[in-house]
């Protein structure tokens, strides 16, 4: 019965919202953003779950360094991320001219693996984005922020989308309008019909 209801919901959205299947991404935009309503998307499987972790360690360490850099220059940079499509790449987003120079700097270091020292030099792939680290974290730090929505299962920053993501298993148009009115394009809705709020035992 539950699966039938979810299938019917998906069918209704397919007919009324003209979902957009983004090429190269496992993400379906169920309802695109408008001037007065936030985007809603569905992600059947995270791309991270489909990749081998072989060779990722230098990128993990470089990402930590890039995150520290974004925290040090939050008005110039945005949160970095590892791109999982094709060969691993560290993407360093920026919002200002100074940020571009900061983001492009090579990230170097060394670590020990199986008794051997491994050195790495990661050249970030820079990307211009709209929202800085400051803008995104301010949304999450808002005392009456999106996580306080009754249907919220969780909220966090999606560095690749350069947005704050509000996760929910149910939503209505009023939610989309409230988010757009308050945050503009800073917040999008990730719809997970099977999602459940985490409960601490």
C-alpha cells in the first residue's frame, strides 16, 4: 500500500512538474526553482556510493586543507568538494577575484601509508559560484532556520550545489514559497520519500 502511494505521488509529479533528469548526475529535479519557490529534487542513489575509494586519500587530505582555507576567507571562497564523476578532482569554488587566486593555489602535503611516505600536490579545479562560505553558514546558523521547518529531516551545505539543502520526506508548495521568500536561491529541498528523522537512542 505504501509503495503504491509513493508510486502515485511520483506519477503525479512526473505529469505536473515535468521532472528534469540532469545529464551525468543521479539527480532528478522534481520542481525547478522559480522567483517565488525553491527547487525540489530527488536523488535515488548518491554518486559517492557508486565509486571505488582507490586513490582518493590525497584528495581527502587536500579537501581538508581547502576547507580550512575557505573558513579563513569565508567572503571570498565557498566550501570545496571532491568531484566523483570521472577521475577524482578537488573543486575549489570562489566568489571574488581574490577568491579565485586563493582557490587556485596548489595543495601539497604528505602522509604515511603501509609504511611508506606518500607525497601529493593537488591542483584544484576552480569554479565561480554565487554563494560564499559566509552566506551558506549564515543560513544554517539562523536560530529560526530551515531545520526548524516541521517536515525537516535534516539540513546542511551541499558544496557541489553551492546551496543549503533541506531534507524532507514530504513537502508542500507553502514550504517552497517560504524558503524562497526568506532565503532566495540559497536553499533547495531534497525530497526523500523513504527518509526518517534520526532519533538518538
